[in-house]
């Protein structure tokens, strides 16, 4: 079944515990950590993740858009994150970092900005639990989905299948009722949605609707039949 991870970037930061409750039934809560260096925006850090992990039963999927993830990512695991994603463009030693995240008890994931190809990282895939293909330029919520990323999603799914891996393939940025089916058909199975969930009157219903759409599209997709 498709996993839907609402992004709290589009939530009210003064009411994060309530905003987490508003998406009960979501698979993970996506937490965008930005440092105003790797991306031109600033959000939250370790103490907020620590408090949020105590305030909700939904596991936290921390997307680190920061420099020096080798230094910071382990602290997010200690703060209670169930999954920690570092960017390929920022990590100094991605294999060592992925192993450290896993050794500390979280799922290890790596993200690719739109201009970063997947091919140079093929050998790294067995070290990861999830690969994130960004479908907008990281930094801000509410941007338009980049259709041009669909071939990269397809190629990544092919590589995962070729290596016989159980790796999850996440998409993040502009995922909505209009775009989620295209992502699922291309091979994504974990979907981050910020504005398409928190920008509605009923965020929990939006999660259910997006999951239904993704499941239908996956069932019709050739990559899932071969899986
Ligand atoms: O990582 C991100 C931005 O860098 C966010 O997770 C993403 O943009 C979610 O917001 P939306 O669904 O509104 O695009
Ligand atoms: Co994100």
C-alpha cells in the first residue's frame, strides 16, 4: 500500500502537536529541517523534533536540507526520528552516514535534488532504506511539481528492481491529487504532501484520498506487477 507522509512545513508551527493529530492515519509525519545554508530557508532543529516525537505516535520522517549532515543526522535519530534523510549533495561520507543512522536504530534515506542524477549512487542503494527523488527545488512548500523528474523516478525504480532491493522510493514537492498518480505510475511508493494535505479543511481525509489515488495508479502500473 502507498504511504502518505504529510509535511508539517505547511502546518501551523505554533500548534505542531494538534497538527499531527489532524493527520491521524498518516504513515509518517514529514519534518523538513532547513538551515538557511543548504537551502535559502530556515525551519526547525533537534529540540523541536525531540518534543514532536513525544507529542505524537506517528513516526517522524526527518528530511534534512542542511549542510554537514554527517555531523547532525545521528542527533535526529537520538531525538526520536524513525527515518532520517540526508542529501547526497551535502554528505561527505554517505555510506558511513547511512550505516551510522541504521546502527542507531532509524531508517536511512538519501535525497537527490532535481539536478542530481541517480546513476552515480547505484552502488550505494543497498546501504539505504529509502531514496528520495525531489520533485521541486528544495527549500519551500507549495511549489509546482516538476514533471521532468518522472523519468528519474522510473530509472530509480528500475535500478531498485535490478538489484532486487526492498528500498522505498519517496517523492517530495508538489505532490497533490493532480500529480500523485503520475508519480505512482512511474514507481514511487512513498508520497510527501504538504499543501495538498494541510491546505485543505480536512487533512485526514486528504491523506486517505491521496493514498487511494496512489494505490489505484500503482495497481495499474507495470513496475508493481513485476515487483
Ligand atoms: O522538502 C520540502 C520542500 O523543500 C517539502 O517537504 C515539500 O515542499 C512539501 O510541500 P508541498 O507538498 O507543498 O510541495
Ligand atoms: Co521535504
